[in-house]
C-alpha cells in the first residue's frame, strides 16, 4: 500500500493483517518504486493524490516492472474514476492496451476497516478464479 498519509497506511495495514494479509506500506511513492520487485505482490493499493508522484504515475512505472500486477486505487474523489474511464475507454481491444477499469479497482475514502477487508478479499478471490 502506498499512501502519503501515515494514519491511513497504519490503519489499513492493521485491518488487512488482522484478516490474514501480508502488507507492506510506504508513504513515499519514490521509495515504494525503488523497493518494488516483480512477482512480489498480488495487489497494490495506491492513493491517487500524493506529493512528488501521483498514484497514476506510480502505477505506470510499477506496471512496466510487473505488467500482470493488479492495482487498486484509493481516493476521496470519484473524478479520478471518470478520468481513467475516459482515457482508456477507446482503447479496449487494442493489443498493447488493456481495459484499466477491469484490471484496477477504486476504493472511496473514507472506508471502514470492515468494508476495506471485504472489498480486498473480493478482489483477490475474483483474481484467483
């Protein structure tokens, strides 16, 4: 998980670890990218608005390293969902692109720990089937 708000990463990490997940957290997207290795994670949760590098920029760089990785964006605004949808909507079917909406999920801040765990469990189950 990468989010520049330490309180968010601490709370989410504890909730997800209580549910049995192994969680690494970073508050600095550059540090997260420098430590990122392919095939290390099943899912990456990215805040969209972070100083220095947005979640979208970090996603693009991580995807170069591990193209099969599943991403989940967390945001306080639905505007970003619409932005991604408009950018990628015409690219469905092109070999060099994939549909971001199908591969990446969006969680709305604030989200309760219970809802967070349920959503992540659902995403992971969907990907494993």
